[in-house]
C-alpha cells in the first residue's frame, strides 16, 4: 500500500531564519506518529505545510501521492493549536458548521464522540473549560473522513484527567486506514499511543524510530529519549 505522506527535501525559511531544513520522510497507512520537539522546533510549521496553509520554500510534499494543494484539502484534517470555533457557538452549532463546511464530515461519528467525551450539545463554547474545548476540537477533526489527521498539541495545557480522556478518544475513534500525526512536547502521558516518533530540533529531523525499537535498542522510554535529545 502506498504511503499516506511523503516529504522530500522540505525546507521553509522566513527571511534568513530556517524554520525547517531538508526534512525527508514518509509515513505509511495505519500509523500513529509522534512529532516531538520543544517549542519553536518547527513542529507547527511542518503541520501547516502538510495542511496546505503554508507554502514550502523548496522541496516536495505529497499526500497519497498527490502534491499538496486543492486536491489534498479533502484528504487532510488539521486540528491547529488554536480553536476553530467561535465563542458564541453552542457545541451543536460547531457540529453544524463542520457538517456544512466539509462534505466528508460524519455527523453520526461526531455525536458518538460527544457522548464519549461527555460534551453536551447545548453548552456554549465560551463556557467550556480548556480541557472540554480540546475535546470539542478533537471531535471536529476526527469526525472528518480523511486519510491524514494532524493534531497540533492536542493535550497542551489541559489537566491529566482531560489528557487521558483525549488520548482514549484518539485510540477509540481513529480510522486505522488513515494515519495520524500528533505534535507535542508533553511526552509522558501520550507516548503510550505512538507507533513511532520523530524528533525535530531547530527545524531539523534528528531522530526517527519505532517506539518498540527505541525501547529495545536504547533501553529507554520515549520520554527518557526526549529528555536526552533536548538536553544537549
């Protein structure tokens, strides 16, 4: 089966600053991948490039073999690190907005996720806690029928209970024919769901490894390796 995502010699610069430098990787179907790095390492830039929100300075990005552009918009579901909903909306309004905006939005799955997340449809977005808002954003992103899901810091700043619920939902509702990339710098709670991890530092990929190989080869957890890589 062909790769879901392929990046070849990907570069992104802002003036003289290199945000990403010569990133080459591919991701097969059915993978949950951790994109790991400290703040400012280039994780969000990479995700925005794959989602088509930014244009690379050089290099090639393909989703299911297609160059990133209009044709790949329906293949990629991106959950950015800021809410896409408006404060005046109720949860049901957010669901309706996504249903109307995305032809591939699965309203039945969304409502199943709302129930699992214990989110009430009549609550206004402005009254949701940060953790509950993260649950809503995740529901919206995962309820699209995409081939590649990009979740940018989905557990950033939420309490451990909310993190656990979000991770459980990812595992339960993730479509195994697709692939999922999760960017984070909070590794301890989330490493249990990763198949493989990619470490990015100052815009460069410094390590890519299967989680199981990491444990066998280096005798370290993902969190231990993360601390080692970013302590240098």
